[in-house]
C-alpha cells in the first residue's frame, strides 16, 4: 500500500507507537484494525489515536451485537485462524476511548445487527 501511495510523506509504523507528535492532526481515521487486536493492544492503539488527534477520531470495529458475532458466540461459526476478528461491545470500546481522554459521539453501521462493521466517532477532550 505504501508503494502505491502518492502522498509526499509516507510513514510505516506500529499503530501502538505512532511516531507522531501529540495533537498532530485535526482528525484521525482507523479502519478495519481494532477488531483484530487483543484488548490490551486495542486500548494502546486507541490511546495513540487520541494522542495524535486534536479533534476527531473515527474508527471501525466488529460490533458484538452483530449477527456474525452472535453466531460465533453460539459456536455456529469459528474464526478462520487465531488472529481472526474479535467482536467488541460498544460499551467496552467507549470505555477505551474515555480512558484515552475522548468522548464517544456516536456509532453508525450500514445494517445494524447484520453488518459486523460499525464506525465510532469520538472527540478528543480539549478540542
């Protein structure tokens, strides 16, 4: 992906330790990552996203209230491999953002309960 990027500045780094100054961006977008992380790694990434944003953080996650997550909890569907997606409850993710100094503004998904992909918007405190 970096090879295809036409941006003048390209950064390759761990999302848990972003090589960026605090308050570097007005908004930060994180798609299709959080639901692949352990709870501890997810909290670290959320903290980093909030640290580098001076305004909004928009992040996607695999919603624990989706049909896919329910099927997995009931044992009707297994993950493809040990690092497959982990469903995250909205309450749990909200706690992660609040601990990182942000307020969750809301959630949106294309088809609630059907689509596992859900987006969250949060405002970093002080912005």
